[in-house]
């Protein structure tokens, strides 16, 4: 089993602020996450899936992941 990643670790991986990930969670956007008690964690496979789904072919494609 892969280790579970914290919000700060994922923000570094994706090159964005922790607050962006927190906002995405609130609005149901961004990578899938786990809620274990009060802790939020991410699986590496879900981060990779999010990256793969974010690939676009042109700037005119709708981007549903922006906050």
C-alpha cells in the first residue's frame, strides 16, 4: 500500500497553495481525497489520475478544476 499524503505534500507536488486544495475540497473539485477522522489524506494514485484527467489539447477546452 502506498503511503497517504498530506495536503502540504500534495500542494508541493502540484505546485499550488494548500488553500487551493482546501477550496477544491469544499467545492468538490480537484483530486479525490480521504477523510480519516479529522485528517485529510490523498492517495498517490488519485493524484496521478487527477493529473491525467487535467491534460488538455487546447486553451479553449473547459477547465472544471479551477477555483
